[in-house]
C-alpha cells in the first residue's frame, strides 16, 4: 500500500475574524506550500488557534478567502474539507479500541472492510503500535494516545494535517521524542501540516517555516533561522529566545547612540530620536577590563548547564544586560559576582527596531 | 485510491452558500422546536393561569379583584403565613439533621455507611402521602405512640412538619453529601499542621466547604415543603396551607379563579427560592474547579460514636415511618384485629380505581420515563453539542429550568386552564394518559435536564470536530460516541423520572380522568374516604415498585460498569 499523500497547497487571503467588537484576526495572508510543515507560534490569545479552526472550518471567518489546492473552501463545512486534525486533548473516542478509533474516518467514507483492515494495520505499523490494537485509549500512555490520534487523523489520507498543540499534554522527555517522530512521519508522507504551538523550541526544531503571531496579526513568516537571526519586529525578537533591548537614538544611517556610547550597525537605520537596539545574550562579547567598548560590573550569574547567563550592570545605563558565556571563558575571565568586566557589541549582531 | 473517493466536485457559489448554512440551520430549527415544545408545556399553561387569576367566572377582566377578595377572606393571614412558617421550620430541622448525617457519613469511619445511606434515602421512593398515613398510625388518636403527643394533635402543623421532614430529608442529604464528599483533604492537613483544634477545623474548614450545599439544600427543602400537597392533605386537619387551599378552592368549591390566585401566591416564594438557588449555584461552580486530594477521616472512636449518635435518631425515624406503613397495610383491621393479612391489598373493593389505578400509574411512569428521557437528552444534546447561537441556548436553558420554580399543583391547574380550553386544538389530550405523561415530564424536566447537561459537558468538547474532520455526521458521533458515553447518566435520568412519576400527586391530581386514575391519587382518595389501611397498602405498593425500579437500575448500572470498565478506568 502506498503511504505517501499528495499534500495540498493552502492559500489564505485577507482572512479576518471578529467576535463582536473584538478583532481576533486581522488581514491574514499566508500560503502554505505542498508538503510543508508550518508552525503558528505566539503567546496565548494571539489568534493562532482561531486561525487553525478557521482553516478546519470549525469557525467561520468574518472576511477573506481560503483556497486548498484548486478548490475554494472559504464557505465549505468541515466535513467537505480535506484535512485531518489532532487536538491537544486528542479527543480519542474512549469507548472504542485503538483500531476502531483509527478506522472511524474510513468507515465514514464507506471503504470496504478488507481495505479498512489493511489500512489500519499499515497505520499501526507506521506509528509503532501494532501490539496495542485491541486496547482502549484509557489503557495507553499519553504518548501512545498521541500516536493513535495522529494515525486516526492520517487514516483517510488527508491533504492537510492540522495539529493543535499536539505535544503540550506530554512530559518533557516524551515530547522531545515525539517531536522527531512526527516530523519524520510528516516528511515521509509528504502531507502539508500546520501546527499550532506556544512552545518556541518546538516550533524552531520542527517547522520548515514559522508564522509568529501576536494580537491577531502575523508578525513574521520565515524559516526558524530567519526568525531567530533576523527578527522582523521587537515582538518577534523578544518572543523568540532571549534578547537585550537598549533604548537609543540614531546619529546617522549606520550609527546609534546608547547612553554615552556610539555603536555602528550593519543594516541602515532611519534617523530617529528614539529607537531600540537589540542584541542576543550570546552575541555580546565579554572581555577583560580595558579591552572592550563599555565598562561594567557582574551582578549575578546563573548556571544553566552548557552556559552561564551573566547579568551585567553597564556604567551609566539603568537596565542590566544579559550575557551568555561558556564556562571555560568565564573561568579565563575570572567571572564572579562583583567582578569588573568590559563588553563590546559586534555590529553584525545588533538589531534595530523603532521604539 | 483514497484521495479519489474524497474529492468533492466544485459547487457553484449559490449551492455552496446553501450547503454551508443548511446544516447548522437544521440543528437550530430542532432546538427551536425544543423551545416550542417547552413553551407549550410550561409557559403557555402558566400564562392561562395568570390570566385566569385576573378574570371573573364569566371570563371578564377584573384586575386584582380576586386577590383583594382572597385577602378579605383572610387567606393571606392563614394559608400564606402558615405555609411560610411550616416550610421554614421544616427547612431548619431537615437541613440540620441532613448536615449531621452527611458529616457522620463523610467525616467519620462508621461501618456500613453504604447501607445507612441506602436507608436514609428510602423516603424518596415513597409518595409524600405515606409519611402522613404512618404518622396517623403512630401518633393519631388510635396510634400506638399517641401518649407521646402529650395531648397535642398530630393533625395540624406538628404532623405536617414531621411528615415533610421525612420525605424531604433525602433531597437535602444528597445535596450535602455531594458538597461534603468533594472536600479537599489538604485543607484538613493544613488545619492540622497549623494546630487547629477539631472544633475550630469544623468551623473553618468543614462548614465553609459545605456552605453552598447548605444554602442549596435549604432552598430545595423550603420549596419542596411549601409546594407539597401530599403531607398536608393527609395530616393537615383544619390547618390551612397554600397547597391544600388551592385544592379546596378548585376541587371542593369549583372556584377556579381563586385557585389561580392562590397558585400565584404559591408561585412567588417558589420563584424566589429558585432564583436565589441559581445565583448560589453559579458561585459554586466557580469554586469547584480546583483539583483536590480526597479527604480520609482520621481513626478516632470518639468521633465515630458522635457520628453514630447524630445519625441514629434520623435513621430510626425513617425506618419507623416506613415500617409503620408496611405494618399498617398488613394489619387486618386496626386496632381490633391485629392479625396480618393481605386483605387491604384488595384494591378492587375500594374507591379510587383499584388495581387499574396501579396499572395506569405503571404505564404513566414508563411513558414518562421513555418520553422524558428521550426528550431531555435530545434537547440537552442539541443545546450542548451542536452549533447554537448564545441567545438560542440561553432561551432553551431558561425554558428547561423554569419547571423547577413551578409547584406541581400550579402546573396541574395551569394545564386544566390551558388544555381544557375549548379553543385549544390540543384539548383532545385532556383526560388521557398522554397529558399526565406530558405534565409529569414537564414537572420533573429541570433536574433531568441539569443531569443530562452535566454528563454532556464532561465529554471532550472536540469529539464533534474530530467527527467532522473524519467525515462523520453529528448524528453518527451522537450514536457511536456520545450516547454510549452518557449511558450511566441516561439510566439515572430514567430512574429519576420513573420514581417521580410513580410517587407524584400534586400535578396529576387535577388532570386524571375516569379512565386514567393513578395509584398515588388512589392513596389520597382512599384516605379521604376513611380507608386508611388500603391507602397505606397502595402507598407501600408504590414504594415497592420504585424500590424494584431502583434495584433494576442499580443492577443495570453495575453491569454497565463491568462491561465498560476497560475503557473507563483503563484496568
């Protein structure tokens, strides 16, 4: 049995959703390519789940169109759309065995018995649950339930797979493991997949492209690397990973003044009185006194395993700066709370945002 | 191969629009129909009743003249205030006793609590006429314990309060048990860790934890007593209360408009209690969400004895009342021939409809059970599990809960006005078994509805969405998932409706016809005619039937529990 699925292309145009006066989604424009895994990432209440439910047809958009493949699905009820969905709770039917759960959608479309049996078997093999067929969901572990939900969603070979926080109900270890498994399965099948998550690590490690959302708008769409290295807005910069923000003013298109120090930046900035300079803690250089641009003092050090997050108070600047150093450099610098240090901010790592 | 069968042919925009809006439309129409049915069964009859109260005998509008007339007759001073103080006193006694019993069951290590609980809720299986009859045998003029009355008369407020306490006790107990079983063991551990004494823990942890239950039980008991007709009918004597006053006005004197006036007076306190209870319930649901560790009572013999001391009087009282009724029904001729026989069970020799009335009751109870359970569940499903606008769901919820505020007598009288009206196309129903069934379903709709809604709310809210994504209709999800998962609740609702249909007197007393006499009404008529022993016998028959139904339902639930253990508990 051929297990690959022809993933479909999904195009959203100017999708909006209002709940009374509240605008939950504004001007959502997005194209998901066939076979792509896209993550909707954002804080709770940003509209990512609403958008997923609109794609599924479980909510009706207030305006805009949705196209899946060649078909306009804007006004189709969920049953006439082509997707499989896995919810955070899995919503497995507790009164049915694993096989019956997986076969549920196949029976809906009137597949012959023999074909159903073969398809269910193939799916069970695919998710590695061949020995659990007669069990009920309550008899399975969380991770196993998750796989059954996935197999059930994939059973009718949908062109689109929707995952609503599929891993958030699981322990950290199982989650790590399933991340890789889902990604591998998705690649192998070639099914277009949209995953909603609030976990940035999950989004960055699994997605082909990440859609960062906030307050009902898309802040940025890009590969995990783009999102991390070239955040398009201060929100994205702050939401993904750790980021230091320093208030400053533009001197010219390549120079910014923060406190009484001037820094050069690579990307040209609009000349403005107020803007915001941002740098990731791992991009700040920590140097012995006298060798950097700006003197400071170590306030606190948190050992986070592979690196040490150091809080530095810069001279003449109120907000403290986070700097990540590896333990070896820390030893060489003789870092300790109260120690004097010097920092430099490399131009290529500096981001500029409107304040 | 799969993909091809899933492809849906593109549709023209017009067809698309229709298909989008048709499907939710169907469910909206169905729930609209549900609202319509309840409108016909609750609101329309109530409206007839209200309008009757402001009309004279010839149907002319007379404003509040009927009310003024009732006031001048002294009805307010006697019946209205009598009802209020008797209900308030019963409420205080029942809630105190039920709280003590619930404390003993949940906070001590008394043995056999399963049996004790079973015995304490027995009164729910008996018609409210039964305690009245038993009390006559115990404390009446020829009663075996007449000397205990010290010259006071059991016919009157004393009898009403005692009888009301008997049959409303299980209602209060069940509410309080639920409230107290949900206690968080960690609160008790915290109190112990903070060196609080047992007494202080009781007042700072136990009582606050049960406060919503206490308030709710108080409202429920008050409403039950003030709207009850069975107890005051049998043992009220010359002591007027609103419920018996309605009956006298309507059946005794054919003053329908005065019956309507008294009904409204009875509706007021019931509506107030209903509204207050809903407000309290709303607060409670907010406080019950936290996860808690179950409480385990400490090992403490002194405490256990205290619990036993608090339980025993109530237990003895309940068992004595039931035992007395059974004994009285078996005694050949009280108090002259105390030989036991079944002569009182030859109902065909008495007034009141004989065994035919019993059969009618059984048919009516079965009909109420089947029709009621189906109607309640289907409507609750439409409201909870299909796409409905907030307004629509709100309307339906209002219609579904309204019967809780309408006393049975008021409902029955309203049915006369509405269904017996010559211009009503439905008046063919009048005098049939069907109207008795419809009235009883309506009378007990609210509690059934709440049970069904609670069960449906517990299901994963995404079942229907998953079904849609798997191309299964809501109907298929209903029959393959929702109904199987709700079976325990369905059985509970079925039993609740059956038992109440068997035991109710208040609503149906106005509605039965020559061919639809009922067992519970027969108890009343036989008692009225002085055939007290056969009345006791019929009351016992009703109680036994309900007990049989309860056992059958218990067996079904146990079987269901075993059959579905694998998927319920993962064992």
